[in-house]
C-alpha cells in the first residue's frame, strides 16, 4: 500500500458554462496556436490538475460567437431542432486568476472545426468553455514521474513540468510528426526530455517506454496519445517495468478515424 501522501485524489467541481473572449493569439511553434481567453466568467474558474480538460464550444463558420447549450440537472441541454455547436476537449494550459486569463493550446493539423477555428482566431472572437467537471490530482511527492505523449499531450506535459518541484526526477517522452513541432519547455525539475519523430509505420512511444531505465523508488507514470498507442504504452509499463496499475494513468486524447475522443484506460 502506498503512503497516504502518495494517494491520488479525485476532486469534483461544479459544472459551469462560460462565454469567454479571445484576448491574444500566439504561435509557440508553426504547428501550435496558443489562445488566451479572458472574461468575468473566469472569476471562479478552478483547474486543480495538469491533465484537467474543459469542453470547448466553437462558433459556426463565419460567426464570432458560439451557440451554447444550457446546463440542466443531468448536464448539457441543447436546443431542440438546432444543430449542435462543434465541441472538443482541451487541457487548461495556464490559468492566471489575478490576470483573469486562461490559455488553451491547439494543434494545427487538418481541417477539423477546432484546428480551422484556431488557425484563424482573432482577438475579440468568443468561445464557450464548460468545466472542468473534475480533477485527477497526482501528488508531487512521488520519487519520480514519467510523462509520455504526442502533440495532443503537449499542454499537459508542459504544465506538469512547470509544476514539479526543483530537483524532482522526471522523464518526458514526446513524439511529434515534424521537428518544427518541438517546443521549448520550462521546468525546475531534474528533467530528461526526449523528443521522438513519428515514423510512417507508426508510433515509437511504446518501444521507447520499453527501453527506459526507470529511477528507483515510488514513481508515477502518465501517458496520453492516440487510443491504440496509449493502450500499448500502458501495457509496456505493466509488462516490461512491472508498474502497478494504480501508478499509471493512460488516456486516449484522440482515436484514429474518429472525432472528439477522450478516454481513460484503467
């Protein structure tokens, strides 16, 4: 049994719908758009974990404002007879309560509603943001941390690296399709960051995880990627490294051939 200070906590938050305005748009890399949102509705916004996710509602093509659902006792209620707005899950990359700002990062690939909107986003446009509904809080006190992911996981990995205390051992394996997608990452931790280039044959992440030499002590492994890749990484951690499943959180941030996928593999 793990010491009490290493127990993962699940925290629930009241669900709230927020209409927020684009304040800034920056491009950390040619493949990534960082959208800074602002608005009075952020006053009670809470994001307690680096891998929280919010539901983002996009305007229809040509519009500056989305049509938002209502909040009912059982969740979101959409207007009958009206098309539902495009919506996707995103990680709160940065929340500055004092400045009243929330950063979301969008990978610019394809012509989906999220990437298309982010590629053309301008200050003054509006987005709907619901949540986060809950947080999965992984203690900082583990002896070491492992972060594994592709482009979709970059906001969560970057946020976690910033949160870890000075000197904390952490290994990050990040796979991208293009060298230009590599991002400058800030951390005070004792970090080993390895960038992998995805091959046409498929992801290199499971193989890279199997080849790792993990530090001694009690560690926690977090992974997020395409669904099949996330499952393979989780299996490699169990089979090759003997990690207890309670010390692994693996999530599908997308699924090949499908849209709007966010699943956790227990």
